C-alpha cells in the first residue's frame, strides 16, 4: 500500500454512527469513496493500481500524532 502507516478515517465514521447509526456509517464511507475517486481522476489514475508514489504528498510524517478529541 505504498508504505501507508495509517488512514485516519475513524472520526468521520464515528460521527456517522452517532448521527444515523449504520446508515450514517454507510453515508460517510460513500462520501470518502467518492472523494477518493475524484482525487484519483485529478491525478490521472483510473484504478488504485495506477497510483504511484509521485501521486502522493505526505503532509505529516510523524506517526506519533495524537488526536485532540
């Protein structure tokens, strides 16, 4: 997975669960999937296999970042 260490989608999923139960989780995951597809298109990638390291920007390489929740 191109050296991915974490994904950080837990908070939106929990918000969806709190707002609308399982349907809220589905809605959040659908939104994330659509946004991912748009990002892939903007990078010229049609499939996940087309994604290369030069398509990825690491904003914070500190894996010890703690949530402020």
